[in-house]
C-alpha cells in the first residue's frame, strides 16, 4: 500500500495542472479551505492535495482547516456570515445550504461534468442547477460469508441473484444449524433497522416519494413490498438486527464475527473487516434484482463546494477542479484504498479497483445505477417519521402498509403546506 508521502509526491507530479491564467496573476490570492477530519490517513491525503495545488499555483495560497469539530465550526461560520471560500458539504446538508443561499452555483465551472456519476450529482442538484462537485463516495453491496454458504451447500451470490434467491439462501443457512467458534447459531442475514439500508430495495422495486404529477406515492405497493421483504428476514427468524446477533453494534460487526451469513453495507466496511477479522472468508456481490426487474443501491457522498460569499470564485473553482477533476479523481482512486471511499468519476473507477482489488467490483458497478437517498428540503418531519416506521416494522413487527401509510400522510401534509 502506498504511504502518504508517496501519495503526496504523486499528487505533485500528476496534478501539476497548468492554470496559466491564474499562475501569472500579479497578486497572491488566499483561499480559506475547511473540511472535516476523519482518520490520519485521509487527513494526510487531503493536506497532500492542498500542498500539490499550491505547488502548481504559487499565486494561490490556501488557509486550511482540517478539523474533527468541522460540523460545529462550519455551522457557526454560516451563522456569522463569515465562512470559508471552499468547504466540504455532506449530501444530507446540501438541500438546506442551497435553500439558505450559502453555496455558489457551479454555472458550468465543473470540468468534464458528464464524467461524474449522475447519481452523485443528483445529491447536489436543485431545480436542475448543480452546486458542487462530489469528491468521493460509497455505495452498498451484499456481503456474504463464503464458509457459511459452503457449509450449508448454498451457491455463492451472483449479479443475477433475485430477492427470492437471497431469501432462500438466508433460510437454508439458518436451518443448516451452523455454529460459530463462540457458540453462536448463525443467522442468514443481519438487517440493520436503518432507512439507508432498506431504501436500496425500495428504489430497486420502483418506489418513489412522488409520482410524475407530484402526488405522494411513498406507500405504494412497490414500496411496501420492499419493506416487507427486508423485514421478513427478522420476522421469519432467518435473520436479525445486529444487537440480537451476539450484541453486535452494527452490521459490519455482526457479519465480521460470523454471526450472520449476509449483510448489506458500504465499501467503508472493507478496511474494518480486513483489519478486525483478518481470517474471515468473505466476498461481495451486487444487491439482488427486485421483482420489478431492476437493481438499485444507495450512494453516500460529500462535495467540494464554493461559498456564495467568496471574493475569488475563479480561484475557488480552480481548486475544486484540481481536487475533483479527472486527474484528481485518479489520485483519489489510488490513495482511497487506505480509507475505503471511491473516486466520484466513472473514468477513475478502474484505478480504484486496481489499487484495492477487483473482487470489490460490485461497489463500482453499483455506482452506475445508484440512487441518492436525499429527500427535499423541509422534509425533516417526514424523515423522522420514516425512521420510526423503519424501526417499528423491522424490530417490532408492525404492518408495513400501515406504517408507510402514516409516513406518506406526513409527506403529503408537508407538500400541501409548501404549496400554500
């Protein structure tokens, strides 16, 4: 694996982009750049990117903040009206920031925008206007325990799997009475009671919040069928939530301990499993095809945005494109194996796989049909109601139709209020 110092050198070589119009400017421009701190490897990588940009553009200096308290600090900066020129924005925060007028619209300033996965851009698009460029992302895939499948005599998951195949495998493995070394009876599936897991099945089956006429259809037959399917593993005793799988804290732990033969998680779990459970024999596949005949997965991302208050928009967009453009995406793909995320451009997907391993191709393939699980600004009460319904159906066994009827009613009330 490449160390951070080599990544920094690579950045300086690969990303020495000639921005002659900027580099020959008379006065030095200073941009404030803020982002969150995640882990030492990624923090060092970000700093290497910034250093490479300043090396290539000596007339642009960056005043950088990489902070574990970023969320609190950026909100305070927004409230004061004195916020940075360039900063990272999470997908779930973007709608409110756009509504508040805090983000500068891209207006064609994102280079080779068609190379960015459409599902990622949709996170940062409001009224057909793109506001920022995704820096990297994750998708969901189906994790499976090879040893458990072989012990139960069940064929390993493939891209052609359907919901019925997944259910049958979970049932067969649960009924095979496989016991872990710790004495836990293996269940077929770890089903976190999380909307950002079962919604992948919802979208695959044709579920939507609104129809073409703007009517709320979240409680449609397709949506209810998806929630019923996801919850069936728990309700039918062939899976369970992580807490009931040996007291696990999340899907990754339940799966890593071998207590569940399958689960749905993102590529962020790759490093966790390889480091925490190095002896685990596992693989990943695309999520199964829904009864609709379609596939879907969710994407999770954040972007590099330019603040609406910047006095240096040209230089700010130059930085964003340096970080997220085609050359920058290649470097992200090479380095991201250290911290799991994938580059946001389709052209760099192969680079990520060459670095981290072709066996993780399901995450990249899923990017082509991934859906952003982001609801419109002002739908906070709907999201809260959806979270309650998710728990009620999966954990408490409530009726999926009744639960989604209540959620849809909340959405309809919000939509009606917005139209008044």
